[in-house]
C-alpha cells in the first residue's frame, strides 16, 4: 500500500474518533451511574458496572499504576510510529489494526493520567469475566486485525 496524505488523514480521524467515543462513554457512565455502582443494561447479557482499575487486564499488578503509565506511553510511541510513519510498509488491515490498538491504548492512558485508574464499565452478565471498556475492545479488535493482516500478507 502506498501511504498518502489521504491515508494519514483517514487514520488520524479514525484514531481521534475512537478516543472520543471511548472517553464519551466513560464520562457518561460516571455521570449517569457513578463510580462503584452498577445498572442493568441488557438483562442477562450486560450490566454497566462502573469501576476504576489501576492495574492491567483483570486488575493484575494493580499496586503498580506507574508501571502501566510507562507501558502505555511506550505503546503510544510505538503504535504512533507504526500508524503515521509513511515508510512503514503494512497492508491496510494491519495498519488499521495498529490504529485501533493506538486508540485503545491512548484512551486508557488518558484515564491513567486524569483519574486514579482506567474507567471500566462493560460487565458481561452471562459469563464470569472482568469488567472492561471500549478502549479494551479497540485494543482487542486491533490485535485481531494485525494478526489477520499478517496472515493475509503471508499468503501473498
């Protein structure tokens, strides 16, 4: 793929939109439900449970919030380079995956610097799983897209 100014603009606006969406949903649930409160959203499927996580996935190493700030900053630099540097040669799917990872990482990093920890609120009612947020969904989506792009590139 040839990287153009148009590609740069599209990726930048997608990046900004995903961060906006993540931050908007977090601010909404804090205002409407409140921290450490829960509200049923889709009975038997999804609750909105607003919690703060200073650790990583599943609250691991929550006693080391500075570590996760540092890792977040490093990830933002790495994925910004992978997304916005025109000399990095990726197929569209891989670069799109990098945009999603960058957006999710940035959204969670904003929380780490503006509040005590990441605001999580999506609570699956039908399985025992950690509470998460849209930024986490973006990161997971990005990883899947990166792997898919890599696999498709290997076939060619």
